[in-house]
C-alpha cells in the first residue's frame, strides 16, 4: 500500500516543480501592459514612459522596443521641457455627455489640432493605471489630458 502513495507524492512534486519553472520563466515587464510608468522600462530611453509586454506581438504602437524577453511600448518625452503632457485617448469609451450629444464626424474633429505627435499619447483601452512616473529635473508640471 505504501508504493501508490509514494507515486502520488512524486507526481505532485514533479507538477509543483513544473509550475514553479513556468512562473519563473514568465517575465514581468515594467508594470505590465496596462500600467503607464517610467520604472523598469529597460529598452526605452531614460525617463521615457512605457507599457511592458511579455509577448512581443502584443505591442502594437510605433515605439515598440524589445530587450531580452520583454517588449516595451516606449513613449518618448522631451527631457528639457518644463511641462510633461501625456495625452490619454478615449479609445472606444463614450461618456454620457458624448452619447447624449450623438456622434461626431471626421470633419467635426478637423477643427482641432492633432497633438498626438507633439506629446506622448496612449489609449485608455490599453493604459488603465498610472505607475511610478519619474520626470527630468527641468519638469515643473505634469499634465495628463484625456483627448482625441
């Protein structure tokens, strides 16, 4: 009777080791794919904002950079500017006010400048939280605007 219980113990031990190996192999990249941060953005420039991905195919922005097992969507910032502005695009979310007002067309939006090339921008469909954000010594103000 002792032999079957020893087999179960060995089987459970092997499964536990496999599970631990998988957990160690799965890298945590920056603060993850939904948290905007400057912390642990290894492939990005110093003090640049990033989102971190453990799967390179999940990064879809123009600033995707890979370092080892992590891929980062890097959002470049101007380190000499006194203000750091981050634009957070609405994505597919619509406020009650927008829904009540109805839709808008591309011509409605054409009156407004597209500043997403001037400032770092990210969609709120992707960035759901802010992590630690360090700024250059020249920065005296940080603004996060919802836009677009």
